[in-house]
C-alpha cells in the first residue's frame, strides 16, 4: 500500500464502464454539471471493452448530456469533451492498465471510478494495484458492494490491500439526496423530537421505496440481485440508520459514520418469516430472466433494532418495481394516547411524522383536531413543511465532487457495509418463494399480514398537503420520461456499467 495524502484533490478522473448505461444516464450529466462549476479542470479517461475512439466516447457523452436536459453552458460542455479520452481493453489483461497508465501520464493523484458490474471490481482493483496506478489514488466503487457478507468481506480485503480506507469511496447515492441529508438535520436541529424519538412514544416505523417502472432491460442484473440486495440492504438500511442513530458527538462525519454503523450492527439478523418476497406478473418473460425465476422484484421486511432506544419497535421496510406510484416515504407512527377519552382518536388513526423523500420532499406531522359541533370528534390533519431544493446538485454530481476532494462524509464505511450484509445474510438463500403480484398494485397482499399488528401500510401520498398532486422534482421527471440508454456498441455488453432504471 502507498502513502496517501487524504486532503489533496484528485487530478484526473478515470471512469471504468464508460460505455455503459450508468455512465450514460448519470455520470456524464454529473461531469457536465461539475465542469460548469469549474470543478473538473482535469483529464477524464473512459475505459471499457468496446473498441472505441476518443471521438466516439465524446459523442456518447454529448448525447447523454443532451438527453438529460438542456445544455445551457456550451463552453463548459466543449471543455469537458476536449478533456475526454478513451482507453479500450479487457480488464483481465495487464496491457489495459498499461495503456491507462500512458493515458494518465502527468497525473499524480487519479480517482478511479468503477461504474462496472460488481463481478469485475476485484479484477480492476487488482489491475490498478499491479500497474502502480493506485499510488496516491482514490477508488470510487458503485453499489452493490458484494452480494453477501462473505463477498463483501473479501472485496473489502482486496480493496484494502491496494488502497487505504480513506482512499476508498463506496457509493450509496441515496446518502447524497437532499431529503435524506435532511433526516439527519431535522432530527438533530430540532429539540422537540428527541423526547419522543424512542420506544416509549414510537409505535412503529415504515419506509417505502416504490417504483412504477419495472426492471427496464436490467433483467440480467436483477436475476443476480433481487430487490433485497438491490435497494433494501443499502438504500433503505441507510435511511433507517439515519432515523435510528444516536446523536453524533460532533458534526465531524466520522462521528456520524460511527453512529450509523452502530445502528446497522444492532439490526437483528432477519429470519424467513420476517420477509415477504413478490414478483410482478410478466417479469419472467423479460430478456435475461429465467422462465422459472424466483427472484423478487418486491420485498417487505420486518426489522428489529436491538438497542436501548428501539427495543420492541418494529421497522417495516418495503420496496418494489411496477408498484402503484414512484415515491420514497418514511412514516414514524406514534403510539395512541394512554387513555382513550375520544373513541374516534384510535379508530381514525393517531399521530405520525411523515418524511416524503421523493418526489417533492416534504415533512408532515399528523395530529387530530376537533370538528365543529357538540360532539367530541375530530379529524386528522397534517402540518405540512415543504422542502425546497431548487438548485440542488444531483447525487452523482455531489458524490463525484466529494470523492475527488477526499471527502468521505456521504460514502459508506467498510464496517457499515458488512453489518448491513450480516442482517440480510440469513435470508439471501433461505426464504419463502416470491409471490406473484399485479403490476400497478402495492405488491402481494401477504405483505399485509407482516404488518398486521402495526398496520396498515401507508402508501406514499403524492399531494401537497392540500390535496393537489405534487410534481416530481426535475431529476425524477426526467427519469420518468427517460428511455433506456441507446445501445452503444454490441461488443460492450460484457463490460458495460451496471444498468440502472433512471
Ligand atoms: C438503484 C437501484 O441503486 O437505485 C435501482 O439499482 C433503483 O433498481 C434506484 O431504481 C433507485 O434510485 P433513484 O435515485 O433512482 O430513486
């Protein structure tokens, strides 16, 4: 391992998987946004298996940027394209890394971004190490980081042989979403929450990530992942950790990482009966999907956090493709008042705090208010706070910029990743079969039984608090309208980046 200066900004960016879907949908638009802000004055080298030229890569980047929205700063785009270079090669061959080394001549502190399928992470990390390209370098690794506890440990060990921990940046792009950063802020910038934020007042917590669309050409990837690995073990667990953590002792993000890792460690390993798996109708007919596939496109879990604060409070997490709408929402449901003075207060639902994370982030507090008249009956109303993020950076723009600055605040740490895998590990192979559900529904009805004691499920509401439908944030709207990335070249398939439904 090499001596590494954790503070110096990277002076070149290498994108492995440059011809892939993730690069097309997310990375080039993020690079353009960085270039516009003057934060990418460095060579950008794309690497992939396809036999491309610099000009082809530039065309691909330019198409991707145009597809993501209006190009308002043509000089910035021109500067970015001029800095783009391409290296083609097989990741298994040392020769590829030699070519990269030549292309990187003059750079002392490159950042290597692995936008490639997880099965290639090890080989690329080792290739970088063997070619001497890890010296003073950073590595940015896409999720999923491993596919179970053992592979995550192995991957961490390989990465740590080549890079220092503070040179490894494990991406969970949810951590760079404004509404998710607000969970940390909202919890600890306000004093009214802390007294009730525990087992004495909280009845249960629900976290839902629903998606209207299906696997969108990612059937092959989904077959090796499934919903639990794809979004629950990482995105939803990170949200749970921010909601459940103890107050960090300082603003230092090392302290935040310590506390989130503690929560992940306190999560009780799941058993088969804590999980309901579903599969939308028609999934088995999609390309790359086995005709008898048992892979879940929907997953609901009942989770326990074995800590002083959360003892006895169930956490219900669910996500699925082809559900009734696209949203991410948290409901923290409070217990009913201790004495039932008003019968309707229990029947009509009690207090909760709702965090809508996407689209159109908002925080709402539900409380009951008496209705006009002689009777002591009331209705549930929401105090509704809208979050405004008009100029928000996209998660990838934020994460790539931070990684190149050596700022690991929004990345996941080795121990946290492994603790998350330890929670899901027992049910990765031992589980009940995936149950069919209708497209456009809220998943298999068996998930209702999972939450029966604390239910029902709150399906995300997409209104502005006054009943008017909210609009998706620009990024979400672009995603809803977006089609899969056009095929770059037939030959790239084996080394294309992991596909994303963006
Ligand atoms: C990705 C998953 O990590 O997150 C996708 O692989 C999922 O399956 C996506 O659709 C959701 O993220 P976002 O930011 O698009 O809501």
